[in-house]
């Protein structure tokens, strides 16, 4: 529904416009949607508590926590 109204209000009038105009409109619409939905929720940063093991893998001066290793493996796959 939001996408339909965004297309109706912001993009449909720009159908024949040069290519840069819809790009600028998309950036503006993105900011608009971010700030509108941020107003509906609490904008404060809320970290997700980690309930996994807190041990770390240590080798010489390099220390990697297990959840950091999990993130590295997930990003590599």
C-alpha cells in the first residue's frame, strides 16, 4: 500500500523526466520514509543481548570472540 501511494505521488508524475530526476526523488522518498517510521518507534539504539558463550579464540595478540567468528563465517558464506 505504501509503495502504491509512493509510486502514485512521487514517481508517476516523473515518467517523462530525465533519468536523474527519479533518482533524486528516490533518495528523498527514502529519507521521508525513514523519518516517518522512525517517528512511530523509539529512535534509540537497542542492542540485541548476546546469550551465547562469551569465550574468545586467542592467538598471539589476536583475540576474536566466538560471536565475531560466527559473523565472519556467515558473511563469507
